[in-house]
């Protein structure tokens, strides 16, 4: 779809298409629709990022809490969103060795216990080894640092999801 078509979408269609750009947070797409028309894919990406950045800290933590654990229960039970499943499979998280799986489970719990929200990282920009290493390192950080880091990862995830939905090349002259 090109950006011109995006700009013609009703809010219902926009929500159906972009509702999971931020994992399980369709309210963000519903809000971003109000910023139409978008000059380009970059402008659409910026509208999502700016909405997230403007939220109070509790709202940012809420977004993080909507994310499933990596290699967690939802992956095992088949209850991940389509987008999250593709991302987790792409990083090899559906095929962990048993030692990797137990480290991931232990560190995910440790992280949640410490910060009150789950560890979030853009799985499409990392492989399983890198994810495990970063999970271990980020468990040592301060809460404010981790909240900001997690939100930057949410924005990366959203940017890649948007790039899968809207073509790059078309610039719409407004
Ligand atoms: C996720 C997810 O669902 N997709 C992704 O890239 N990262 N979750 C997470 N906890 O980091």
C-alpha cells in the first residue's frame, strides 16, 4: 500500500491495518489516524513515535506490559500475535536449546521482578544469542534507563512493522 492510500483509509480500516504496529495497543493507531494526512512513510512512523514519546511514564510502562515475553508462554501455547510470532521465529526463539530456554525463562522472570514490566527488544534486529546477552546485561540497569530503552525498542519494532505494510518509495505531495 502507498502512503496516498493510507491517507484515504477510514479510521476503522486504519485500525484494522495498523492496530498492531504497537503490540496489542490498537488505541495508538486509533489516535495516530487523527494526524492524517501523512506526507510519507517516515511521517507516519514519526506520528507513532511522537504519540508514544508524549505519553506519561505510566503509559510507556503500560505499552511495555502489552508485550509478550520472548520465548515465553504465548509462544509455547500458540497465542502470540501474527507479527510477534514471525519476529520471534525469525530470531530463532522457537528453536532454543534447552539451556538457552531455561536461561531465557529465568532472566525474563528476573527482569520482570526487578522492573515491573517485561524485557522488550526488537527481535528482527537481533539473533537469539544477542537477545540472551542483552537480556542478561539489561537486568543490571536502573528502572528509568530500562523503561526508556524498552520504549526505543518498541519504536524499532513498530517501524519495521510499518515498513512491512506501507511502501517506501512513494512520496505523497500534499
Ligand atoms: C517482542 C515481540 O513480540 N516482537 C519483538 O520484536 N519483540 N517482544 C519482546 N518482549 O521483546
